[in-house]
């Protein structure tokens, strides 16, 4: 694994740790289904990971994605 790849994974891990509860609770409050909320949350973070090089503000991007 290259240094850049390690840094990307580390950055993603921090973002995931910082915002998972917020993203999950936002989704769950709308659909009231725990399993589906987990699946949707995973999808949001997968999309974030694929676009994170374009994202300046992770929190803003994640919350925008939920609407």
C-alpha cells in the first residue's frame, strides 16, 4: 500500500468515525428501519469514499447527500 493510499484510508476512517452516528441517525429517523438504515448509511459512505477527492467539507457533503 502506498503512502497516498494509506492516507486516503486514514482520512476516510476519521470521517467515518466522526460522522457515522449523525448519518445513521438522520437516515433512521426518516425510515424507522434499522437494517435498511445501516444499508443506506453504507451506501452513503461508499459514495463519499469514491468522491472524497472532490469533497472540501465532508460534513456538508454527507448531509447534502441525505436530502
